[in-house]
C-alpha cells in the first residue's frame, strides 16, 4: 500500500466499527422503539448481522388521508448465509413460512446461494432472525465487512467424492471465518429480559476476534470453490477462489485465485471490475490456512480510507501480485508453489433431471431471478410447498438462482413432474438456454443503490431476445445475460456474454458484450445510456452478424470478443 493510503484518515465506517463494542453499537436501544428508522451508525452495523434497512420506493407514492405523501416506509431485508447452498426441506419450508408471516410474501434465492426475505418490519426483525437460527441457519456475516457466504458447486453427485470434498471445505471455510463476537447472540437470540440487562450496558466483555480484529475487514470479502469443468459459481469474480485440481477422481489441490470483484462506481474512474488471478497452488490441507493468510493481509493492508477502493482487488493492483503473494506467505508461515496450468472449460446450470449415482435422482428447477412467489398461473411458492411437504427432500441453491431437489426416488419422478405442471412451473427442457443462464439483482423497489429496474425488467427483455434469436435460428445457443440495477455488480454483469447494468434514471443501461458463460473474461462496453426498450433492438444486428460470421463452434461471447466493438458498431450502421 502506498504511503499516501497508509497516512490517510480512516473512513467514517472504520470509526463506527471501532466504537461498536464488537458490532453492538446502539442497536439494542434502538430496537426498543418498534417503528423509528435506525440511525446512520446502526444502519451500517446491522449489515454484519445479515440485514439491511430499506424502504420500498414503490410505496413512496402512496398518500395519507390528507393527501400528503407517506414518504419512506422502512423495512428490512434479511439474508440467510447458507454455505454451498445446502439446506433441508424443513429449512426451506420455514423460510417460506417467514416470507408469508413477516415478509412481503416472497422469498428470493440470491446469486451467492443464499436466501433473502424482504419487507420485514422492525418490530418483527428479532423474531425473524431468531426463527432462522432455530432452524439451524444463520444471518450472521451474510452481509457486512466480513467474509460473506462461501459458494460451491451444489450438484449432489454421490458417485463423485470430489464434489463432496469441495462442499466439506466450503463448510469449514464458512465456520472458520464466522465472526466470534457475542453481539449476534445477545441481540437476536436472547429473550427480551436478556437484551435489557446484557446488551445495552456500556461495559461488556469483548471476545477475541483472531481473524477480524477490532475493525473487522476494510470491505466485504467473497470466497468460492469450483471445478475446471464446471465453474457454476463464477470463481474468477471472487476475492478468493479455489479452482480444484483433480487426479484419479480426487482433489490433489487447488489454484488459489485472488483479487476478483465486480463493483464499480461510475463517478470514480479509479474503480474497475477485475477477474481473480492465480496466486499459488495449495493442498487441500493448506486451503483454510492460506485463506486465513489472504484475509489477514487484506485486513491489515486494505484501504480503510476510501471504501470505493477497499476491496482486495485494489490492494493487489497497487502492490502487484508478487508482493501480495510474498506477504501472504509471511502470514501463512511458508512458501507456496506457483499455480498449476488449470483452465476453466465448462459451466453447468444443473437444471433438469440427473442421476445422482446412488440410484436416486436430483432435479434442478429454474426460478426466474430467484424470486419464489405465486403470481397468476405460476405458483412457485405453493408448488414448492406441496413437493417439499410431501417428499421432504434436501435442497441446494445454485449461483444462477435456481433450486435443486435432491435424493429423489425414481418412482417419485412422475408425480413430481405432475406437481410442477399443476403449479405452472416449467422444467428445464421447456425453457430456452438464454433464460436458464440469465440472472438479475433485486434492484427497484427495495435496493437503495439501484438507479434502474433489474429483476422486474429482465423477463420482458428476455422475451424480446428469445423472439429475435428464434427468427435467426439461434434459440438453442447458450447465451448468458446478467442484469443489475446499478454498477455495483451483485449479479456479476461484467463477465457474461451480455451484461446489462443500470446507469441512469429513466431506465437507461450500459450494455456490455464479449464476456462468456465460462466467467473467464471481462466484457467490453458496447453501448452506453441505452433506454430499456432499445436494448434488444440494439443487439439484433449483433445477433445477425454472429449468425453470418461466426466460426465453427464459436459462442456468442467469443464471437463478440474476437471481432471487437468497432466491427460490431460498423455492422450496425
């Protein structure tokens, strides 16, 4: 880190964390008032407990009886941290119950294999979080300046010990990086008497945070594990990725990839998206220790003055990879060999029926933008309730916001298919690959950072794209589309074939092309400030050029990357 960064005054957030009594702050006092919004400091701290204070911007237009605007009506988004996306039928059913009991009636699968409840009122937040913990899930560290949910390929192939071993490592990493503060227990899991007497007092007994220290991390941190033949978790977009090396059906080690990140601030030219780069090869037994060393280097050297530059990718850009690796080796306590020549070669969305390898099957169900709800003839929430209540199968969440039902007996397949049809839920073979590989962030109306629609806009855009691709005979192509309502990149929009990023009010977007479904290449800016209704028309000439000029076996993203922006622009004229 440069001397200028070291000498710079820490940001406001750093002072808030330092004075928070290990993430307590004044949260206990403020939650005694069931209606008032949180103060700025508490709004920052509560993220580390897995929840964001939000307001539904659709509701701002509503009027009081006297005709005055109601203004902001605050509620909370509550995110469950679910390593590798593994959960039981009872856990998913309980989350569905919570969305009806306290939320807005919907449950959302995130792009990091977690679950989100929206619309939780302040007076019901404690009961919501306590219930999530009662079902053996947690919201702790699902958000905030800590390690977030650890991602891993969710496919439950039972004849493949490789995937089982990766899931096990994901669980160990998640537990290893769980904050040790007792604030979470005191705030959410004690009864009201405990809160009154133990949380609000000014003195408290701190516990050691051996990884996070007194200030926690400079910014959020993300970890994922992937296979070369199946990068379904977008491992290169993570702060730290583990890309497995497999020999004779066992993992012999991982390439540790460092410095990925999607967030961008358009007004700050110093910010940029970045793919992770291979740092070292580590054995399975070294993975947790190396991860800790990477996190500690970021903890002690990351930018704590400018949060726009606080992610690990900026530290590595500033230092260079050799210096960063040398520092990691100091914290690790030994030298690390150079990474192996491992390349990502495939991606699977895991949708449809698959044999697990133990005589049973799993079924991947595409859930558009991860939103589990009942709307019209499509009753996803009711359909999942019916299936899970009857069969009680374990579940997995995917990084493409889908759901996998596991351990299905062969004689149940026909009945499950019948239930899907009854509730209007399409199976994989009934969907285009375009729709199966598309994801979106929530954006409007609840995300405070959103400048445009995303989740609510993408289905209509996909309808238009499907029509145009079908006209050209390209409807069976795998073309990945990721959409966000702002440049922060929660749905990883800078790596797919087509990235749509909210840019300005009035539903105007930046359109990126030339990434790929493998997640191994950054896209380039094709057009900026494109009105939503002009997105698909602006791409039709590109689709046409792709059909006429593609090389044998070339994907859409590879074609755009090969010919480049200038050639695509020239063809569109």
